[in-house]
C-alpha cells in the first residue's frame, strides 16, 4: 500500500509578526497555536499519514504554512518563489526535506507563486492569479508539468489571499466554494457545495482519502457537510486563523515513492 506523507513544520515563536493581507492584526497565543498545531498533526496521523514534522524556524513568522513553498506531484516537486518577499527564506529547508522523495525544480525571479493558489483535481492544476501568484509563475509551472500530462488553468480570484481560501476539494467529485471569491463554474464538470454566507472563510478543507480535516469555527457550513454524509475531523485552529492560515496550508501531502 502506498504510504501518504504529510510534511509539516512546527509553529514559529514569531508567528505574531506574520504577513496579513485581508485580516486585522490580533494578538496570537503562541502556546495555544502550538497545541492546536499538534492536534492537526495528530489528525493527519490518525487518518493514516506519516507526518514529517520539521523544527520551528524562529526567524520566519509564516513558516508553519508549508503548503505555499512547494507543489509536490508524483513526478516532481516545484519549489516556489513566494509572492511575499518575507517568506522566501522558507524555501531552503523545504527543498532539503523534499529532496529524498522527488526531483526538484526551483522557480526564479520574476516568477511568483504560492502553493495555496494551486488546486489539483486529477491531472489539472487550477492556479489562482492572486496577490501572491503571477502569470509568469503560472507559465513556468506549465512548462515543467505539461510534459507529464498535466493541464494548467489560471483562475481569477478576488477578495481573498489564495485560490484555496475560496475553494477546495471535499470529495472525489465535490468542491466546497465561496462563490463571492471564485466562480465555481471554472472547474470543469464537477459538483460543488457553497459555504454558509455567514462563514466566508469556510471553503478551505483538507481531504485525506475520503475524510476531511476541518476547522471547528465554521459550524453552519459543517452542518451542511454532515448533511451530505461527509466524514469530518474538526479541531480548533483559532490562532493560525488569526495569521490568515487555514487547514490545507499547514501541510504538504504526497505519496512516498520510497515505500
Ligand atoms: C501569509 O500571509 O503568507 C500567511 N500569514 C498565511 C499563509 C496561509 N497560506 C495558505 O493559506 N496557503
């Protein structure tokens, strides 16, 4: 059986100096953030992932959000060049951690791209054009992945940080979307559910196998998911949410070819 790996990184003690784009700064309880992150790692392990947890980077506030630093496909891993300049020093340690598992490609200037903007559905990579990801970054990704049979589709997003703030996969043929931030009709012939209007940030969920890891802070949308018989593990993510984080952004999930 293929082992699924989840690469994570411990919360930085400087998280309260994180980048913020759409949220006001609030004080962050570091110890609580750490405890919540441990619960996240436990949930990944309980769903069958082998968790590789990198040590914290005290000088890099946003480094817990490892999703933004790479796109890991079966055939290769792309190390991104984050749109937020303060995050560019995060790439070295992620590249080192991925090197045993994949051949690496490294994006360079003027490209920018963050993994939170990449939604993979089978062989299609939907990539958000956001404040962090530019068209030249998307073109570069295309050049690397099209030879392996992938299709890359740029997608307009508005009003949120990343594409996956607005939409994520919650089943083999099902998406969860905030239609105010992205048009769900742009994702091919696939069904979708809409978040409750009172919970605009609720569209980010992490699908592992057929189960969802989902924040406790969106009870109305969660009720909708449960009505659709979706199995959910919830936990409190309040402190990472204050840093504009969500559930997908705290891990890189990929198959272990070494098994
Ligand atoms: C940032 O602005 O870069 C971080 N404070 C939050 C990154 C969240 N990443 C994600 O949703 N993929």
